[in-house]
């Protein structure tokens, strides 16, 4: 790693520590990846380039809401999968109970003085294989649709939370646009490329190039109230 790369890594680490110290702990759960959130925050900071703490705070709020939106979308999918697995486990439990009842009945019959004799364990033949097959069976679309139907109320609750987070995210984006003076302007690459092509093709005369450079250095002065320079 070069000195510039080490300096960049140190600067990012300092930025992350400062953000967590001044704006609160990062909203990362123990089941989530902290490095993913840090990458998200650094990417937003590099994009908007805040020039002061208030700009940094707006970007931090934006990162928090983006993280919340991703989490809620992920949990909407997990809800359906969790409901399906719960139903599958319930079906396996019912199958096991039915087989155990069958074995108990066979044991009672075997204790009778007359009738055919067979071991109670014979009633449990294949029950483990059946339960394993039931638990390991891949889900199809109907299974997920049934799971969504069971968890529909909670799914609607997650959807409302997601919509609220999106509204908050959009409000922060509006604040960033409204208070643009808190952020450094983005470098105009297109304009610079056009100038390079113009100079390379000899389309600019020296006075025009000098005037263009002067315009880029300082803005034009507004006339005074009396019209005097």
C-alpha cells in the first residue's frame, strides 16, 4: 500500500470515528455487516462532499435512512420465507405425532392375548425419512403465497414502515438540494474536456483562451449603484 493509500484509509477511519462520536452509533444490528454501512456512508460523503459539520450531519442522516430502507426491504422477503419454514416445521411435527400415535396403538394391540403379533417399532418405519423429506422439500410459489397470506398483517406493517423511511429519505435529499451551500460543487468534467479539445484543435485564439481562464478564476464584478466602476 502506498503512502497516499494509507493516508486515504486513515482519513476515512477518522471520518467514521468522528461521525459515530458526534452523531451517535451506527444503526447496524449484530446480524448485519458494519463494513457495509461504513462503505455506504463513505460513498455518500465522497459523492456530496460536505464542506462543514452540518453538511456531514445531513449525509449521515441520509445514510441511516438508506440503511433502514434496505433492512425493511430485506425483512419483507425474510417474513415470507420465515412463515413458510414455520408452516413446514408444523407439518413435520404433525407427521411425527401421527406416527407416534400409530406406534402407541400398535403397542396396545401387541399386548392383547390374541391377534397377529408385530413389534411397535415397525409402525415407525420410514417416519424419519418422511419428516426429513418434508423439511428439506424446496418451496414453490404456492408455498410462498400461502406464507404471505398468513403474515399479511405484519407484511403491511413493514410496508408502512418502509414508506415512512422513504419519505424521510426524500426529505433529506430535498434538504441537501435546498442547502447546497453546505456542500462543495461537483467538478465539471465535460467543460474541461471541451476546453482541451478546443485548444488541441487550435480553435481558440490566445485572447479568447486568456479571457476564458480569467472567467474561470473570478466572476464578473457587478456595477455599483451609481454606474461607476
